[in-house]
C-alpha cells in the first residue's frame, strides 16, 4: 500500500517526505483555506507542493468547477502546473464527461467523492486513473466505508480494471489498518493519523 498525505500544509508535507514513506499528496481548496490560503493563489500553492515532493509523487489538486466545460478548462490549467499533477474531479455526471475528455488528452484524473461501487465502475470506464471512495463520510451516515473500499477492489479485480483505489476521508488509525487488508493500492491520510501510525505503547 502507498501512503498519500491529505493536506495543503507545506511544513507537514516536507516532514512526511523526509520520512521516505510519502508516495503522493491529495489536496483541495478547502484544505488550502484552512491554512489561510486564498483561492486565487491555489495553483501557485500546488506548484510549491510539487516542488517539495518531486516529479515521482502524484499531487491530486481538485477542480472547484461544476460543469464539464469549466472542469475541463480548470483541469488543463492544473495539469500545466507540473507533470505530476493529477486533477481531482467529483463523481457526478459532469465530472464523468470531463474525466472522459481529460483522460483522452493524457491528463490523469482522480475521481473523488465516491460513495458506491457503481460510481467507481463508471469512473474507471470514463478513464479515471484513481478513484477515491470516502470512508469517514459513509461511516457518518451509518454505512460501512471500509466495506465499500473492499467491494470496489473486488469488482476491479473481477473485471480487470487497472484504476487505482485511494481510500479517502480516513479519520483514524483503525481506518488505516482496515483498508490495508482490503487490497486497495493507496490510502490518503491526514497528518495526525500518519503520525499515529508510528506510535505504539511499547
């Protein structure tokens, strides 16, 4: 399993990268706003993240557009920032259409906000390189987020789909330990949870 860091904080990214275990970063304008960032500087901030992690680490940067043409235009701009930028697109009809176009142009897409196996399969068929099922948000409404990840992994194996599964919306260490056993390729983790992974009472 590969570990991505789910943050916009440059200091957190630098520290995690120094451990040698960081394989990528996922971020979005909301995470950037939490550290005091402004939306009009988001693209510049993505460039700073790419400079820290280097060209071998994918950096998922989310488009805030809601219709396909704007998502496509935003995706192209994001992809021009650095060769390792992955465009995050929400799993919805407009997102599928945009993903289909971007993928055809060779731009990697991470379809985010996935809450079901059918959504994941549609995303994969549209050309998404990654699909991000949201564990924590499903748990919040009484569903089993880890089970969704496991079901997506099984479905992809059954149909020979190469889209990588990113377990997202991870809230705690238990989530990480459980998704490790599902066979999903990636977990994107908040810094506090990544730090907990190295801690043990003994």
